């Protein structure tokens, strides 16, 4: 069953600059970590896009045909299912390439016929990008012809990241930035420090028993679980 698209194109990319691609801001990080001075601003500025990219990679956001790096910022995308000469059935549901959440379905053209929302199809799950074919409110089969879906996905970070970004995603980013910010002030080659009769400290190590191979902390990976594409 060919429920997944053959091709993904970006027709309107996320707004230019790293700002709309980021999952948080320096101001938000400083508020969360109770930082009141500006000494760490440059480091936080540098860490935000790095952590954002780690999270995008971990969540397995789909890349388009050009290999453009995906983002959680809103983009307009086009998914294409080519006609199947063998007549392989697609079933009742199509799954858009993984760019959660789907904000809107702008158009669906099936075998050169433009379909009507609610009458011919419905969005079952914005998170999964699941689109169901219907007829008179009854689920039907998608045809074996060419299908083109134009849709918008992601958060409107260009208008207001602080207002529109998912707070769970932002919290995950801030948690990871906090760990990397603290780690920047110590020698990365040192795993533990022990001062007799004073105290001892152990540090997270990339790929070690606390941080995973992706460098993301276990609690951050847990926070991202519902945002991660289940498909390889």
C-alpha cells in the first residue's frame, strides 16, 4: 500500500535567517535560567541554532527533494504521489511527509481533479499528517492516479516565536541549552573531580552513560518523544 508520498518539494520556505528556524530565544533562555547579566549572551546565541538542529535531526523531520534542512518553522510544501501503472491500492489514508504539525491543507488534486475539503477529504491528524479520503462522510479509497497535496506545516515563528512555538519543544531546547551552557565552563576531558574531605563531582559525557550519542540529554529525548517520526 503506497500511503507515503513519492516526492516532497518546498514551495515557500521558512522566513530567511536563523531566527524563525530556532525553537527559542536568548531572552527566553535567560528568563528560564535566571540569568540577569549579558556575559553569556554570545554563547547562548550560538547554542540556540545548534540545539535546534540537534532536535530537528532527532525528530527526523522530512527533507525535501533538494535536501533542504527542515525546520519547525512554518513552510508551504507539496507532496506528490505518482500514478501507479500496476494499480497498487493506497487505502483510505495518505500520510504527508513528516513535518509536524500540519497547519492547513491548501489543495489536493487527484487524477487532475481538485478535491473539496470535508466533502472529499478530511485531516484526521495534524501531528501525523494523516489525510482520509471520504465520500458522503464515508471513508473511501484514494485512487491509483497522480495525487498532489499542497499544505502548510510547522509553527508561525516568523510572526511570533514566543507566542506560536510549542512550549514543550521550547522547554526541551532550553533544557539542552542549560546543560551545554554549564558544560562550556569546564574541561570536557574531565569526567569527574574528587577533592578529599571536600566533595566530588561527575560530568555528563557525550555518548556516555548520561548523554546519548545524539548529545541530547535523556530527559530532553523523553520530552521530544511525541515529536519524533516513528518511521526510520
